[in-house]
C-alpha cells in the first residue's frame, strides 16, 4: 500500500487495538496532510485525514488514490481531497 503522508514523515502503525481502553498515541513532527486507515475496516471506507500545522497541499495525501485501495476507500479519499481543497 502506498504511503499517503508527507515525504519527510515517518510512517506509524498502532497495531490492532483489541481491548476496551486500549489507546495509541503518535506525535506528528512534520507539518502536512496525512491519510490513515483502519486495516480491518478499510474496505468499508474507514479512513481518516489528519491536518498537522499549516495547510500545505502536501503530497501524496492529496493525490487521487490508486486501485490498490478498496472502492469505498477510494471514494473516501476523493471526499477528503475535495473537502481539503474547499478550505484552502
């Protein structure tokens, strides 16, 4: 799967959080736009967009998704891109 985070950023992985009360924390050190997804629910379009610092139109988070993503995820990424463009 292609990373959809700023080029200078390090990827992260929360692993699967299985139990009530499980938490994951990550500190972002690079400004930009980050897409992330939930592995077990990605096919249902369970994705998110994190905007860190000043909006930057940072690639690749705002590029269209390729066909390595499930259709529901591609639709959600397209929605994120359109929303983000509307607030620039």
